[in-house]
C-alpha cells in the first residue's frame, strides 16, 4: 500500500510540475503577445505622429528640403540613432550622394583614391565629408540597397565586409559603423534614393523590429519626397513660363508693329521664332524725310541669351544710326561697342541698308549676314547682293574695319529685294533636306507680281510646305522691299 501511495504522490508531483510549466508557458506567451501588441500600438502611434508632422511640414512649404529635414530628424528620434542621412540617385551618373545629413554620419563608402581629411576629427565637418562622396550603384551598403531595392540590417559593422574599415587612418571612434540600417526610398516602382541610420545612442545593435518600423517611415518619406519634387518642378515650370512670356512680350514690343509708309515703296517684315523668344531681329529706322534704314540680324544662340544680345544690338544700332549716312561706317561703330559687351562665344550677323526715296537707291553693307536677294524687274532675274564683311563682336575692329564693304544699286519700277536670316534657307524636312537658296529664289520669282506683304506670305507658305511635319529649329525672319516707281 505504501508503494502505491508513493507512486500516487510522485504522479501528483509530476502533474503539478507539468501544470506549472504550462501555466508559465501560457504566462510567457501572453506576455509576448501583450508585448507584440504593445509594440504594434507603439509603431502605429509613431507612424501616425510622423505622418502628422510630415503633413505639417508639407503645408508650411512644399519643398524637398523641408521634407528631408522632417524625415531625418524623426528617424533619429524613432530609432534612437546617433545619425541619419538621405542619399538621392543621380540618374545621369548612376551614383548616390548624401543630400541631407543629421548628426555625425560616418562614410559608408570611400573611393580607392580617397584621402581622409584631418578635419573629420571634428563632428561638425562630417556632413561636408559625407556630401562630397559619390557612391556608385551596387557598391557599399548604400549602393546595394538602391540596386537591390531591399532594406539592409547590419547588427555588427565590425564583422561585415561591406563596412569600410579605417584602421589607423583615424583615431576618432566616431568614424566606425557599429550597427546600421539602410532602406531604399521607392515610389511607383522607382528608386529615388536610400535612407540610412547609423549607431544607436545606447550602443546596442538595431534589430528586425526597428528595421520594419524604419522601412515604414521610408515608404511614407518616399511618397512625400516624390510629391514635393513634382510640386517643385511644376512650380518652377510655371515660374519659368511666366518669365518667358514676359521676355516674349518685351521682344515683341522691340520689333516693329507695322512697316512705315515710304513714298514709292512697299515694305513688309516677318518674324517667326523657333522658341518662345528668339535671336533674330529686324527694324526700320527713320533717318530723314527721304531716307530710311533697314536692318536685319541673327544672334548666335537662341532662347533668352540670344534675345538679350538682340536687345543690346537693337539699342546700339538705333543709337548710332543718325551719326552716319554710311552703312559700312555704322557697322564699324556698332562693332566697337558690341565687342567688349558680349561673350566671346557669341556674335551677331547683320545686314543694314539705307533706302533713298528721292534718289531711288538702295545702299547696303553686310556684317557676315546672308546676302540680300535682288529681283531685277528689267532682266527678270534674281541675284545675290554680295559684299565683304564679318560678323559683329568677333574682332575689336582691326580686321573688321578693313573687311566691311558698302555697295549701292539703282532701283527700277517692279524691283524686289528680300532680306532674310538663315532660318529660311536652313529649314529642313523630316529627311534632313534643307530648303536652300534655290528654293527661296524660286519662291521669290513666283511672287514678283504681288505686293511686299503677300510676297512674304508666299515665301513662308513654301517653307512650311517643304518642311511638312518637320520641326522648326531656327528663327525665321524676312523683309521684303518693293519699289513701285
């Protein structure tokens, strides 16, 4: 009986132990569950707080710098990291560069020829160091996170071959990466960059739970960064478009609104820019009761730079036009003033003529510009009015003054003169064939019976028909002068 009692006692003892173990396991599981729930609640609260702060930052000023500042500071607060950096991808060079750094972020990558500057011993210089380094895609932890589009957790930098080892190059322990998290910034399948935190304030390693939370922050940061970039690009384009329109309006004012009425002559001009603003220019300048100056010019370079030089040229030529009766002398004076005021890689080609309605003459000079085309009503032939000369702004005057030449022709009833820029003859179709001078001459011959304005319309129609669906690459400017007799 005593044996059975002992057996029963032992069985009860074992059952008690098993029950205790099970109860302990349940308590442990319950504690883990409660801890997981608490962790999830904490992560949820952190993300909500982050989104709230990110929203406030975006409302104050939608720009990338504001967004990045909010993200790095909150990442440090959340992960208790010592430093955080955001690296953005340069799509042209396929490299990453640190655009925003908070704290002393050690360099995660060093080129082979990199020489560690002494100033990195001071923490305040770390951001300068890290921002100066370009990281190729695929290299280092940062490059790998961007190339693979996957987060990376490094618990021990000392044992990870991807972490640079500085050895004796620095006695400053701040250069070492003990633990690290790197997460790609991805939006709509496109990797914008990488966000990384390095070393914890309590010197413990980052863990998987923290990586999950950091990845969630990165997802929201990428979305906000993309929106900020798009908003900034739209705002910048709108600002540029407004400024371009103002420049276009100013340039339109600088061109003649209508041709003057000259006794015995018909005069018409046309300007069609390839861009919103152009580098072509034409003008009519009243000299006296019987004489008018006609100028056409083409500035090297298009867009806003060309328009600025064109405005300068207009001011100069109008200021000296009344100082001389000679087109050649006028160009000498204009060249002297332009040479010192425009960039070395820019110049102006121009043609200037004086119409004398009393003497029925056309006196002209060319400064490296296309020769005017002259239709002689008597011979019914079209020829080039050639004369020597070089473009304005290239030479200070020593060569320019010796080359510039002046010529004069007598006009007959029905004579027609066309001044033009190379945008007319160099207009080309989809196959790259240029309109050329021969086609221009043909167009002129076909319109000799028309008035000056219609002549230009006919020429423009021929150019457009030739180009077809091709794009206009250069400004087109034309002047038609017809002597009625």
